[in-house]
């Protein structure tokens, strides 16, 4: 079956060459590569076009399109029966596509092969961010895992049955697409060796903005209501316990125990990387973890109600 690799880009002039080079190094090359540019102004298009003699690459431009629109357009222009999807800012392992296809071949009932992703940090902050926010492969329950579209392959017919990616949604669009495929009864297969390496956000500000947008997307799509409710409740209870500790200091043990449990997994992941760091880097990474965790939670608690409000207004407009 013909395999098409699709991707969307926007102002990825500094990183797109690494992605294209990793596609060139695939042990099972794609039959075609279709990339949609959302209107780059930084030389991304020139870099893409310089690879057209080395890759079976088709480049399309749709200025202003969001990721969902870009992916749908790429798939519409692709001719493959199997669609492999990745993202800008990613470096694919050499056996990435081969692993995804082998996974589909081993499980005939599967229409989706779920690849995985790994942080590719370039600073101490990025190492701490990756450890704090990204699960390890050993933490994944394959029966419940919803793949990111930075590392996935699926049958074209499944994409068509799901109605494509939801173009009304600017973030979390791949999760909604995954959930629609599950609702339709398509099988998912786990391909943990199909690795996409990506660089975490380089600063706390850019990370905060990213998680705000993710949570806003959750609110727009109506996703993870219980998870967000637990987060709000946990912070309210923690703040109440801290306030009560002003009169009864032993009560402070409650939020401290909660914080220790909350940071256990990030520190466990980070511990596997400390050996490669200098003593100064270790201290910085350890101190960054709680800051990153708290900043991510605040970003989510701010972004989610904005998305819910957008969803409510959209629903109200559709009824009038």
C-alpha cells in the first residue's frame, strides 16, 4: 500500500531541515511527502523547496490556515492508502515509519498505529521541562493511549470516516480526531519504537503560552472536564490548608505531602538524566521542576474557562 507522510509548518526555518534530513534517513522511505505551509515568512519555504530534488516532496501554501486545515489539505492532496503524520520541529528516528507500518501489519484489525515521542532538550530548562511534562514509554497504557499527530499513521479510509481533523479547533485537534476514531470502532495499535524527537519549549513564557492554548482547546472541545475540575479543587484545598496552617502549623503537612506526591514522577524521570549534567545543572533542573509544574497548572486554569466560554458562545450562536 502506498504511504504518504504529511506535515504542516509555519515559520520553522531553523528546524525544518532537521525534519527533512530525518525523512531522508528513513529505513522505509515514504512514497510521497506532502507539507502544507501556513504562510511562513522566515525562509521555511525556500528550505522546503531545496529538498524537492531529494525527496518525493509536494509543498502547498495556505496562508493563515490552522493545523487541522493544513493536515486535511495535505491528506486531500496525498495519494497514499496509509497516512503517516508528524509535526514541524521534530526529528524522526530512522526506523520511525518502518515501525509504524510493521505495527499495522502485525495487527490486521488496527487502523491506527500509535507512535511515541521523546524530548530532545538543548538546555537545562528544556531537560527539566521534558521530565516534568512528558511521560516515559514505561508509563503508557497502550489500551488507553491517544496518539499525538506528531507520531502516528492511519488508514486514509479511517480519516475520511471521521470527517478529517476538526478545522474549527485550533489546539487539541488531534485528540478530538483520535476520540472520533475510537467512537467509530477503529482499532489502535501501539508502536513504542516509532519515535519522534522534539525540542521542548525553550523558555517558561513560551511553555506557559503553549499550555494556556492547550487548555483553551480542551475547553473549546469539551475535553477532560473531570481532570480540570480536580486541578481547580486541588489548588483550592491546598490554599485552604496553607491558610489554616497559620494557626495550626501541622496542617501544612497536607499540602506538603500533596506536593511531594505531585512531583514524584517528574523527579523520577529527571533522576535518569542527572548523571549527564554538571552539579550546577542538576541544581537548576531540580529547582525548575516545581516552577514548571505550577506554571503549567496556572496556564491550564486560565485557559480552560476561556475555551469553555468560547464553546458556550458558539453553541448559543448556533441556536439563534
